[in-house]
C-alpha cells in the first residue's frame, strides 16, 4: 500500500483518539499489534497488556469514557527509507461526565515511532511523553494525573 505519510500518519493518530473516545479500547489496542506503549517508564506490549493498562486508568460510563482526545501539532520526521517515521504531537482531553461540566481534563504530549508495512502505517511505540497541564481529572481517571 503506497500511502502519503503526510496524510496516513496523522490519520493513524486520529484513529487512535477516535477509537479510544468511542470506548473501542480493543480497536485502539489493535493499532499496537506491531508495537508497544511506553507509560511511566514501563513498556507494555501486546493487546491484553495495553487493554489492562487502560482499564486500570480510565473511568467508563456505559462503556465509554465520555471524552474527546484532540490531537494537534504533529511534527513528523520521515526516515531516510521512507518506511519509518517519528512523530511528536500534543493532546488535549475534554470530557463531560455525569455531574461534571464540559471541561478540559488534561493536556500533554506523545512521542511516536512508526513504520509502514504492506497494510500501511502502524505504531512501533507510543510514548506517553508527559502531561503538561492538569485540570479536574476525577471523572476521567482512576488514578491521579498529578
């Protein structure tokens, strides 16, 4: 598959956010079938491990986190081979949960390593790089973001 990385890579970032916000954690974890997540210095590999991490972090309401992960400012550096890339992006999570107004929960950064195979672009590694700003995350996370 010959995809333009300037379109395909941001689309991968947005697909992750959409699946996560839809409560499709299995679909979001499937994006890492060829990779891993790095969070808090810990590498999580495999769909079940990633799903377990999210289930231990995120509150669900009828199967959904009631969030919108807004991914912005992707800085993409394509590898010389044209089949690998790195991308740093920013994320902002907004949420409207029962008893809470629509609000910004937190904002931070991802650092991704990506590769292209016959099926297209995929994550090799997503590092939850840092959380820059934290609002009231009590309706979103099971653990403190501070």
